[in-house]
C-alpha cells in the first residue's frame, strides 16, 4: 500500500510538472472515447490536497483489505475501480471531469464493512465495527449530494462496488471461526 500511495504522489508530481496534462485521464461522462480512462482515472488527482485526502484512508483500508490475501485484494480493487469508473461515466453530470482514488477508498470501506459479516468471521466483524466507527461519518458525508467539487456519484458507486465485492469474493468460513447462525 505504501508503494501504491507513493505512485499516486509521483503521478501528481508528474501532473504538476507537465502543466496538469494527466488531468485529461479523468472520466468525462457519456463520451465514448473516455471509456479508456475508466481505470487510469483512479490514479490521477487534481492537486496535492486531493491526493493527500485519499492517502491515509487508502493506506489503512487497503492494508486491512490486503490481509485477506493479495490475489483477492487485487480482484476486489479491480472490480471497485472498473465499476466506479463505469458508474461515473454513466451517471456523473455532463461536462465534468472525475478522477481520484476516493472511489476505491469508499469501495474498500464498503468491502471491509460487509465482508466480516458475509463470511461470518469474528475478526472481520470487529474490523467492520472499527472501520465503521472511524470512517463512517466521513463516508456518509462523502455520499451526500450537493458538495461542490466532490463526486458523490463516484463515492456512492465505489461504496456499492465494495459491498458487491464482499459478496463476490467471499471466502467460506471455517468452522472454528464462524459465528453461529
């Protein structure tokens, strides 16, 4: 996760040095040629404050999600990034440019919030409660419509994609760690 976040910062340095040429990799809704930017948009930010706002939650939530296995983590991230990018492409307001890792952050939050319950793993449930307690208020605020300069659509779709990932990539509970039904 440190390497991932370092890449985001490096890309922002390159973006600033290039006169913000990388900002074109954000997603502009319902423009067919923009579909190629669905994945790259998750790695591009609109300034250092933007990448800074995503760094700590991405580090923490990504680390926690990766504890379930790197292959599973890669699949979860890929699903969230693609669904979020496509969702933004479909429903974001016309003439906007959306980029940033916050859709992934919201998706990892949704994944961690649900996966412990879906898998009936006590440790996962404890992680869900802790993650919900620490970031729940920020997540709710981030999906509220009407915030200037914030893609609540991207946040909401990322969150929903993370919840879906908890079901799609669930592990079978082992009998020793399962909660009783």
